C-alpha cells in the first residue's frame, strides 16, 4: 500500500479507479482505499482493459486508414461522380465534422468530446482554441490518440463512470450517443454541464423498436430521457440522405472485396487441410461456422442496405440545452 498522489477525483471510500490516465505512469491500475491511500495492482490487470477494443472501429483505422470513426456527410447526397473511392469517403468525413462543429454556440469554450475515437475532432477543436478533454473507453483508440496528439488531455473511461469537478460548456457526442446507457447518461450529462450548458449530438436513431440496428437508441425514448433529465431541444437537423451514401459505399466494398477475399481464404484453407481433420473441425466448430456464415451472408449485407436503413432509422444532429433549475 502506498500513500496516494493528488488525484482529481473526489472519490468515495472503497471506490475503484479505472481511469488509467491518472494512474502513475498511465500504465497501472489502482484500487482506492480512501482519498489518501491506494493499492497499486500489477500490470496484468491491464490485460482485461486491452480486451476492451472495438474491432469494427479498429478496422476503420488500421485497414481504411480513417482519421474519423463516423459515417461522413456527402453534400450532394451521393458519391462524387458515382466513384467509390476511399478518398471521397474521407473527404465526406471531414465535411461531416465541419458541418457538425458549425452548431457549436459562440459562448462555448470548454468541451468534453465524449467517445472521441482517435482524437481527430478533439484536435480540430483544440486548434480552434477550445479547451477540450477527450474521453473514450477504448484502450486501442486511446493509445492511437496519445501517439498522434500527445498535447490533448485524454481520459480513458466510460462516460457513465467519468467523474470530475470540472464542468463543461458543451458535451460533444459524435456518433457516440448510441453506445450510452440511458439510465445514467442524461443525469451524468446534466452534472457535467454548467448551467445553460449544451449537448451536441450527431447519431443515428431507430424510428421504433426493431431488431434492425438494435443497439441504436429509439428516437422517442432518447428524447424523453433527455427531456425528463432537464434538457430542451434547441435545434434538430435530419441528415440521413447526406450520410447514407456511406452505406452504399460499404456495400460496394463488401461485395467487391471483403466477401470474395473471405471466400478465397476459406477455399484455400479447405484445400490445405486433410479430409479427416476437416471433417472433425466441421463437427467441433459447427455452431461457430454457422454463426460466421450468418454474419457474412445475412446480417452484414442487410446492414449495408441503405433503403432499409432509411426506412427504419434516421440520422440526426441535435443541439440540446440544459434548463436552468427554477427558484
Ligand atoms: C463511432 S465512434 C465515434 C468516434 C468519434 N466521435 C468520431 O466521430 O469519429 C464511437 C466512440 O464512442 C466511444 N464509446 C463507446 N461507448 C462509450 C462509453 N460508454 N463512454 C465513452 N465512450 C464510449 C468509442 O470508444 C468510440 O470512441
């Protein structure tokens, strides 16, 4: 047990500190015993944290070389000249950020970028002179951010568990609202904002309860959750048509490159493995292979259907304001 350093959390007794940024050297984890004492856990506890990686988003960074982890904004509502190029997609991502940030009210200075990805938007805000804190619970994204933008203040934590005294003028949720626990998030947002602070949300929402994109929030429930916690919706823009060219792009790439590559790999493996081994592996891995087949042939292609997406979801920018408490 060691004496505690000055940590920025007003931690209650016996709480568990998971925000590694504030752990010594940023590379270990501490269990707080009281505000003054903690136990430093060995590094193998980090293994668990390293598992908290969103591989879909990692694909964006490592394979597509994307700087942003959102869907982009196509001002002409289609791919330029109908050409499926990665550079057009990346330009659309930059356009999305420009458009979104135009909603930030003039009075804003302190911003919490909730679900900051690899920090591209935070960095733009920082360059514009805002006081930005970047927050994400993803270990891999945090490591990329720290390498690319070491000057940014990054905190690795779930938004729902994020604790600090500082209050913000605006919380930015660029495609991160869909991940949050609505039982906690609106209350947490309220706590973290100054009186009359803002929450700028850009995300896709389900129009009703439906298994399609089932992890996304249902719009009416999201709005109700925010209103009940004391927020008022100032502005809302439907940008679905400007965003969905990305789905067509994903469908094109998936059918043209991803699926044939996987099929080719499967064929190669089949040839390499002798018949008895193949026979037993098929039995042992039957369930997993069935699931994989479902994901490859049904689940993913269905997600890349922009017509179905438009029918069942809506992509919105929303500017919320915290209502002042009366009397
Ligand atoms: C689709 S990415 C968007 C990244 C970035 N905002 C952008 O627009 O490029 C979603 C982000 O939310 C983060 N995230 C997911 N759940 C979270 C949570 N509970 N608390 C904080 N961040 C979360 C992910 O790690 C990721 O950084």
